C-alpha cells in the first residue's frame, strides 16, 4: 500500500489547484506583459493570486513578489535584505536553518558580511539568550525560520523580530514549512521579509513568494523585463502563480481542519511507535511543533536500513539527514540539539498532510515495528 508521509519534502497538489491552473496551459497561453488584450487580460488572474497569498499571511497584495520558490525567496531576502534600510552589514541566523538560508549566509560571510550563528536548545527551539548575544549594533538582518523542516519545532519569531528591531536590524523568516500549516501573520509577528513556497501546501512546484513589508526598499533582484514592479523581471509563470494563489486560498479556508486532522493522526502515529518500538524517542517532544511533523530516533537502528526496508512496503518517509539524497552525514539540525551522531543517524521523519488517512497510519504501525525489531537484532549498536 503506497503511504506518503513525506509532506515536508513536498505535498500532493490539490485537484482544485490543478483545475485552476489548466486553462493557462491551454487556451489562456498569452503573456500577461503583452499589449494586446489576449495577454494583458491575464494580469487580473495574477492580481487575484497576489491577493490570495497576501490574505493567507495578513499582508497587503502590494507586499507580495512572486518567485520560483522558497530557495529564491530566501536567497533574495538575505542578499538584498541585509542593511537594506540601515546599510549595516551584519547577518544573524540560526544553526538549524534550511540550507537555502544557511549556505547563503555562509556565502555572504565569505563576501565580507559578519555572521552570527544562534544556537538552539535541546528541544530544537532557538535559544533566545544566544540570539540576544549574536545581535549587535552592526547587525543589518536577522533571519530565523518560523518552523523547522526536520523537527517541526516552531520558533518564537515575534520575540526574535523584537530583538532584531531593537538593534535597528530587519527581520526575515523562512516560513516555508509553516505557511499553510499554522497561522502566520506578518503584521502581528513584526516580520519585514518572509519566504513561502507553494509545493509545501498542495500547490505546484517551482513557484513561491517573498513578502516585503510596505515601505521597505530592496534593490531590484532580477533585471530585464520590469515585471513585479521592476523588482523581479522575467515572463510570468502564470499557471504556477494561479496555482499558488488557489493553494493559498484553500489553505486559508482549511488550515484549522487540516491541523486538527494531522495532529490527531500524528498523535496516533507517535503513541503507536512509542508503544511498539521500545527505545524510540520523539525529537523536540517538549517544544511546540507543527501539527504534521514527527522525527523519531529509533536508537540502535540506522535510518538508512529502515528507509530501504519500509520503501519496499511502499512507505515514503525520509531520514533526518541532510536534504540531499545519498548524503550519509548526520543531520546538523539534530546534532546541534545535542543529539549524538550515532543517534542522529537513526532518525526518521514522518510528515503528514490533509490527504493522510487513518489507514495509512495503521499500515505504518503494522509494517514498521517488526522491521525495527528485526534490524535491532542484527544492529552493531546496543539500545
Ligand atoms: N526553506 C525550508 C524550511 C524548506 O523546508 C525548504 C524546502 O524543503 C526550502 C526553504 C526551499 O524551498 P523550495 O523547495 O521551494 O526551493
């Protein structure tokens, strides 16, 4: 039975989203930037999508720029956000950020921007004392993710934004894993820049958005055709943008229902695993987490072996190790929480969505425990 529990990697596109996109692959193939009505009429569809995305995060439509996804939004926020207001060169981010932020930060450090890295507590939550220490009068931008992709731990970004603002820095959040799963409000949380990505909440891949607070001036980051008020040039990915808008509209409507459903199923999965797999540990159990994410350490059993065997049974999950397939490095997210390399290599991430069913959870609870037991017997580690 195919069981897809890897929704933090990507989600299934909602059929309603596909329906909304289809006309733009067929009859409505015009270029929204054209002079003639056949093309230019499509700007209306783009503006509807902009409104739908804005509504999901409490923004004004004029504050939304469409991008190719989370990675582009993160790169842009960091490259162009540092010191956009103040001219201050310093960047502060956390050790558990997605590589789209962390590697960009490393690149910027090489280019001469002083970089401060904020530690996390053993729960996986950002250590606010460490944040206070890293933010200096020289800091131009603070970037802290809203929710972690591996652990699902939700960060106190409102407080983080306050610390940034007190020091005269801008605040960016990578909300790629949070948007569509939990409420996010840019005004309430004091966010200056926010990244989101459609494929994490039942929209298409290759499209996302960057929220840029009204009044904040960033330099144009793609030069050419003057689309997106000259900020991000390039012919509109109209089908993608319409799909993102529809996914945002649906997420706004179903967010509470989906959270209720996934948290019920997650609780069932976690308690079943803890009961049937002695020695299993839920990562970040003491922290506030996304309603859809659980990373479990099956101590004594290497995750690679588990992944291979459950894949044969049609179960799709992922290990806690670095995103790139084939990487055997332990997850830096887990080791930065104080988890040993040996234990980090036993991590499996389960991430659910509104399409996850009771039957799928039952199936995992039927298939997984005997696999763990079998592997434990031949494991070189002891529990
Ligand atoms: N940020 C986080 C927290 C993510 O989980 C991901 C994707 O896994 C990204 C950024 C990158 O987003 P995209 O796949 O849209 O480039």
